[in-house]
């Protein structure tokens, strides 16, 4: 067991490095952060990484050669079936919600139309 340290300096990590928060004060952190943000703003935007030509064909050919082709096809069918089920359920839920809200909107619209015509009749007399 190590004896307790009575110095007020920063605690060093096992690799000899001082933690970032311990070695910088508030103003120094702001300067470091500003320098980091300026460097990030000056960095060039790299082109998006694309798959090499024919990569997907090679992956499918390799899976068929290893005997996983049927499993890959079954997985693809399951994912497509699950996506179709989610679409159907979401469409049905949206339809039911819009259909239920439609009745209250029509009823409220009729009430306002009745009240409006009663007010216009009173004003016209």
C-alpha cells in the first residue's frame, strides 16, 4: 500500500500523464477548446467512403460458397416481412386514429355552424 501523498499537485496516472482537467485552469481550457475548434473548422471535408466495386457481389458469392446463402436469403425475407408488418400496423393505427378524430371534428364543426346561423338569424331580425 502506498503512503498518502501530502502534495497539492495533480495526481499522475500510471502511464505518467496528468489528467487534462488537473493540468489546465478554466482560462487555459477555453484557449485549448478554441484552438481545437479552429483546427476542426480548418480540416478538409473528406469524400464519403464508398464500398469497393463489386463488394456486395463478392460477399454474396462467399456466403453461397460457405453454405450460408440460404440463411442470408431467409434473414432477408424475415426482415422484409417484419418491415411490411410494421408498415401495415402503422397504417392501420393511423387510419383508425384519423377516422376516430374525424367524427369529433365534424360534430364540433356542425355545432359551430348551428351557433353561427342562430347568431346571424338574430342579427338579421
